[in-house]
C-alpha cells in the first residue's frame, strides 16, 4: 500500500473523496462489500484506499493486545471502560494480517498520517502500546486489512451505481454500534435503507 502516492491530487474533473464515506448500494456485486461503509483515507488519479468501518472481526481489542503480546493479559490493560470497547473491524480484503488505527487527532507519532480534519491514521504498534497505557487518543477504531482500488477503478464503480458517497461523520466512524453504521451513513443523505433496497430492485 502506497498511501502517499494515492493522497489527494484532486482537480475540478476528479475531486478527491478523502475524508468521505463510500456506502454500498444494495446491488453491490462483491459480497465482501455488501452493506459496507468505507472511510476513504486516500484518493487521487493514482487510485484509492480506505477501511470498512462496520464489519466486526471476531476478537475484542483487549484480546488483540494480548495476542500481540503488548500486554500479558486483558486484565493488564489500564484503560477506562470506553477504551476497552475500541472496535476491531475487518478493514477490507487486502493485507488482512496488517493492522491500522484510525483515531482522533489528539495523538501523534512519527508514523501518524493526518487524513482529514479531526482524524488521523497510525499503522504501527506504538499507538496500541499507548492505548494500553491509557495514553492513546480519545477516540480510536482498529482495522485489520484495507480496501484498495487501482487508478480509475473506484470512479468506475461509483458511475456503475456501486456506491453512494457523502462527507464522513466522525461520530459514525468511531461509534461502537457497528451494525447501525450503514443506516446512519445513509441518513446523512436522507436515505432510508428500506426504501433504497426497494428502489434497487426496479429495472
């Protein structure tokens, strides 16, 4: 993943979708993205990448920290309850063994990349260690893997009615109720998912 190479180089003809949601339409052919909400971190004529933020991994954040040997056991994590509830999501089908943390911009390290106003991305273990000590960002979501598109691919999928797009809402990004994020993201556009599904069935 070459994040910097895909960062915004927007023009009037190709506006960047960095800091936006991709919301899967009911007719999405790729089951891996069915009913998904993707937060776009990079988008330019070179391609795009982002993270699915509403599909859970089958392990908790404390369990993940234990498996990575950041702590000896979940009981060693000195976090308030809110921190213990950091969501661990299936970020996408690419490099699923690789972890990333999307977080509020009150944490910074040498590897932290500012994505948009109020939100940053850190791909290293340092932030997990900081969170385990209670020194991490106020808000965070852990994702394993990411979604990537080659040059022009995302634009083609949007043109083919694969995705709706809207500016991201950080409250939705960091919310713990993953199953609610799809309808919440659609609500930004004033769309009821029941109505959307019905309309998608018409020729």
